[in-house]
C-alpha cells in the first residue's frame, strides 16, 4: 500500500534538529544504551566494526559485536571498546553453541543492528529470527544490507513493526518492494521510502529520504555522491543504532543520523575532496557534526 502524503517531505535543517533535541544522557555509559551489532563474515568483519564505531561516535554507551568466530579475536583487538562474540555459523560451520551465545548476547540490549558485512542470506535470516525471538520487547532494531534482502516473504517479523529502522540503498529498496532495480532508479525515492514504510511498519532512511509508517516524511538535502563509498552505509546504520540506544524515537533517530552522515560527508568533501574520503573518516566526523547540530 502506498501512503498518502498530504504534504511534501519536511526538510531536515539545523533549526529543525535544534527543536527536536536528542535525549540528554547522564554521566553513566549505561544511561546511553547498549548496542549489539550482529554481522560480518570472515572476509568482511570491517563492516560490523564500522557500524559499531558509528554507534559509539554518536554517543551510545556500550557496544558489543557478534561476528564470525574465525575473526572474532582479531576484531576484539582492533576494536577494544567492544565485547565480541564469535559465531561459528557466520563462518559456514556448524556449532550448537551459537544459539546459546545469541540467547545470552541479545537480551538486555537497548538496540540490535543486524546486517552489516553478512554475506549469506540464510545467516541474515537466522539472525533476524533470533532477534524477534529473544530481544527485549522494548528493544529497538536496525536492519541493513543482507538483513533487508531476506525480509520479502519472511513470516514472523510482525513484532518488529513500530520499533525498527531500515537503511536500504536504492537497489535494496527495490528488493524490499519486490520490484526491478531499474524501476526504483527512475522513481521518486521519497515515494519508494514511503511505500517501504507502509508495507513493513518500519521507519526508512533511503538515500536522504526518511519515511514513517504513518505517512510522515522528511528529506535531507546535505550529502553528495562521494558518500557512495565502501562502508558508508554501515556507518549510517551504526549511527541510527547509536541514537536509538540513547533513547531517540525511530523517526528522530533516522532523521538525525541521516543528517549527521550526510553533513559529515560534506565536511570531508571540503577538506579531502568530493571523492576519495573513506568510511572510517565519516565515523570520525560524526561527534563534531553532532555537537554543532545540537548547539
């Protein structure tokens, strides 16, 4: 069903954000929420790491990663800020202990992000199902990358409606709507985002367009093609997760994170160039952009 938008998307500006302030944390890291990033494979653990760093850089208090067991030790050394859980099935291996590990890692998390770096749809689906099964009822969820590709036709995901943000690119947006990629390339992305939001009951951040299931929508004018670089989407998904963990509502987290991510890209374009900056550099820009947006 395509939502009816009585008004055009609201432009996300610094003035709008200053009047839509994020929850202000107390001194404890636990007051800023716990984020679990479930993702990565033996060849792409960096995607989960970038997402986790994105969550921390926007203020999340505690980070955990669930990634392929074969690289878990290296990830733990490279990212000492995170607790790291190794999962054999993300290596393609059988291990009955993975269910127990997930059963311990997911409950108690404020926000769970599934998808960055996963390279097998069955692995993604298994993680999404586990989140539905054991995540706290008030936990928020972010789905990205392969975790989006498995949603069409997947049953049992209704409990995620109302507390989930998805961060597709245009190709993933087409997949969510079960349409050809070229159809979405020629479409109004704000309308595509609205269709996805209405179909699944999720908040959607799609290449600068944010849509809510109730038909409300926002647009972020910042950003440029240089943001289309390896790992950039993982940073965005992590930023959404970090803001949700801090207590932001899904609409708010999506709008703020989309703005922060795009504006960080603009800052890097002016300093490094419109092309050639790295996703890890976007991560490092986030705290200052956040401070300026809150000022």
